């Protein structure tokens, strides 16, 4: 009996050690009402990755940074969401239309961030939220396309993401999306640049470990766009990818490129089941 | 007289070897387990400079991934690689030279970058600009002498 108790304690100790450098055990509730799923069992398509539990990047940040995301008055990303709510109502372009002319209230966007990038049947292409916004702007409003990840686009994408907060990420990876998904997977595991590192080198093999002062997360994008304290603005998925690829001393792909669209689908699918958190707060 | 002149020439030749051209990254010979037998620069390493290379972000940046107690005055040691405390005790200079030059010859598939290599990369960039670089324009992350300096420093890490 004694022996058994001891073994149990030892097991518990071992378990805590594993998590010592890893993700913390806090829970994320926003504005005291939206409960977030920040840890969840990995989807079946990740069986050969060695990752059994998906963990939001929120768990790898300091308590102070985490705190900022729990309240919309402290989350500075929400200032830009407010700006986008205004833009939503503002008519632009030759047709004299705004987003609201076709979509009415912003809450009609609930679920969008959870399911994009998504295959568009008529266009025969995989579309990110920003590509879809630009399709509306150019084809329905007669307005100019927004530059990829530029302030106007990223603010609107954050507003749209905020409508899905708390909903599980659930992108489709089969059917017509399968080809792009495979391409994204290939990119994820390709070791680039003079440092010869892939996304997996850092975010699959080493999440939980420190690399210099940074605590490596799983590189999830359920929290995008992210408000970063480092540059005091909202940051897009493709811009983050660029930064990570650049840090391998490699030639990056461009924001909005087919490669990054495919990589976005693949990385997003590695978060299927986590709550949409955008806009989140990161350092 | 003749003999003296001969000795002088021989001395000159030895000195010449010490300043010989470094082995170029593409010509490095690795042993079966990834070792490199002789100094890459032809000269011995300077441990003091090796220490500086280890902690410099633009050079080795070794502590980004490795903890080293003797370097605790430099902040933010990483956990991606094992601690290097006592490494000079259980690794030879030949092994360490091979690991620093191209760790993949010792540890297959390791995430540790190769510091003395200039070819065979996918989408190599021009430093940290994100822009493309031509392979023929790449220089190794560390020079031959800097690799030797790092090896000399690692050899001083005796108690771990």
C-alpha cells in the first residue's frame, strides 16, 4: 500500500517535471463569459506528429501577457476591432456599398474565422479571410483591394475573428482542399535557409523549450491576428510566417502567396478543436 | 653555412603552414562519426575569443539553444540542446570541431545548425533579410578560425 502511494507520488512528480518548462495550467475566460478551449486532444490527421494534445500559444506567455487577453478593455487589439466596426459601415468604391450593405450586422460573420482558409467552389481556389474580403471589395463594391496584412485588412480580419471567439477551429482538409493541405504540410517540414530549420524543428520537436528568451509554443494560429506588445499593432498569420522563415536565414515567401495560403490551411488544421481567440495578445 | 640557410628556409616553411589558407567549407573531410582531425584554419584556437563567439547573437549564438554555467553572465540560455557543462571532459577536440562545423555529420537530423557549411541549402537567404542569396555568395556562419576558437573554449569546460 505504502509502496503504491509512493509510486503514485513519483508518477505525479514526473508529470509535473514534464510540464515545468512547458505550457501552464491556467484557464482562459474572456470578459468573464467566453470560455476558451485552450487545450484539446489532437485531431486524427496529426497521429504521426507525436503531438497528442493541442495547446494554444496563450499558455506559453507570461501571466501578465495572458491577463491582457482576458478583458476586452485591456486587449489593445480591440481598439482596432472598433475601427473595423466603423469601416464595416462605411461605403467605399464605385458601387457605393459597405460590408453592411450585403452582410448587415457583423455577427453574421460568426463561424467564418473558424472555417477559413476555405475552398471557394465558383472561383476554384482556396481562400483566406483576406482573399475573400478583397473579392467582396473588388467585385461587389468596386473598391480597391487591400494590401495583404496591411492595417485596414488586418483590422477587419480581427473584427471578423472576434465574432467567432470561443468557437472551435474546424477547417476542412479533404476534398478540393486536400491538394493545398498537402503542399502546406510539405512546406511545414521543409528545412530552409542556412540554419536548416523547419517549422517542425521549433514548433513540433521543441515546443515548451526556451530558445534564447522566447518560450517556444506549438505555433498555433487560432489566436490570429495577434496584438503584439513588441510592435504595438495587430499582426497577420503570413507576416508571422515570414518572420519565422526569415529567422532560419532563408528567402521567405510573400504574404498572400499560394505557398503561405497553403501553409495557413495546414497550420490552422493542426489547431482543429482549439477555440478561435483572435485577436489574441502576445509579446 | 649551407646548413644554416637550409634551417632558415625550413623555419619559414613551417611558419608558412601556420598561415596557410583555411580548408574551405566544401573541402572539409569528416571521419566516419563526424569528426574533423586537423585545425580548419591551420592555427590553434583562442578560447577567449571562442567564448565571445558563443554568446554573440550575430555569430555562434550557441546559448540560444544550450545552457552553459560558465557563461551565466550572458542572459537567456536556451533548452533546445543539452547543457555543455563538462563537454571538454567527455568529447575530444576532433569530435567538437566536427559537431560545430556540421553537427548533422555526428547527430543525424539534428536541429543544430551547421556553422561551417556553404552549400546544399533550401532557399538560402541573405543573412536575416528574408531576401534570396546565391549559393556562391554564401559565407559560413563562422570562419575557420572562429570554429577553432569555439572548440578551444569548449575544451576548457571540464567540470560538469
